[in-house]
């Protein structure tokens, strides 16, 4: 059971880190090339489609499986492995905090629409740079969680 849990922890954090990395290195740079109107419409559509069941499953698994791997007793697990799993779990939890406190409020504000008199350029300016900064932090945390759990598994 412990081997399965650490494998699921590695897999779920790897899937999540990969998605974060693709957004950081591919999707957001591509969106940066759009006009303000295209950017706002596209970002809104992405925010409507990403938080669906598959994403939510991976999002929750990124914390759930490392937590389970940490708290299920394992004979023969070294202190170093325990600390690596704990550090991976901490990174995953911090990632979720950044997402919930940083990216989600920006997504919600974008979804609410532009206040009267605000241009697409102003809407984009209020969203894009801040969202990308939060996203960089959560990507680094997700990649760190994955790397730490891989190290714990080997």
C-alpha cells in the first residue's frame, strides 16, 4: 500500500507540475501575443474550461496522495524519505494556497467582466502580469513537490 501511495503521489504531482509548466512556457506566452480583446476573451474561456472534473481530480490528488503517503506507516522508510515526502507535501499545499489566494481571485475578477468604462487593455493590465507572477510561484512549487517526491521514492 505504501509503495502504491508514493507512486500515486509522484504521478499526481508530476501531472500537475506538467500542466503548470505548459501554461508557463507555452500557453501564457502564446496569449501574450494576442490583442487585448483577444486576450481577455481567450483567458475567460480558459478559466471556464480548466476547472473541470479531470483538473479538479489532479488538483486535489496533488495534495491528497502525498499526505496519504506521509501518514501511512511504512516499515523501512528512512527519516530522509519522510522529510522528502513532508517537504513535497508542504510545496503542494503552498501551491494550493497561491492558487486559491492569488490566481483564483484574478480569474473570478476577469470572469465578472470589465467594469463600466474600463477597456480590454485595462482589464488585461489588471490581470495578466499579476496572474503570471502567481503562476510562476505555483509552478516552481509544483515542480519542487514533484522532484521531492521522486527523490523520496527512489
